[in-house]
């Protein structure tokens, strides 16, 4: 069962397919769910998308080299948990 939470975006993130479209705006709160090793965050369109893996999983998948926190580098650079 997913754990419901909220995150604060600390760096604006643009869509990979359309560089003019903002997925997450700096300073805005978003609904998030933690499901196992993954964090899904609701984007500006209202859809839930994978925004991060646990650091352990990110290392296992080869996404990053070191475990340096609970979540992977990209997530830690863009979000902070609010609760």
C-alpha cells in the first residue's frame, strides 16, 4: 500500500520531451506516494510519475555510484519531503 506524503520542489524541472513544458515548479508543493523503493510525484498535469528510487536501488540499477541518502541524487536535488 502506498504511503501518501507531500514534497516541496526546490528546483524547476522541465519535461524531457518538450523543453518548454514545466513538470515541477520551484517553490510548489506536490502530492507524492512512496511505493517500495520508488517515489511517485504528481506533476503539473496532475499525473503521478516516478520521480526517484531509494539510494540503494539507484546504486543497484547503476543510476548512481554511491548511496548518499535515502533517495537518489536527482530526487534529492529537486525535492524535499514536507512530512
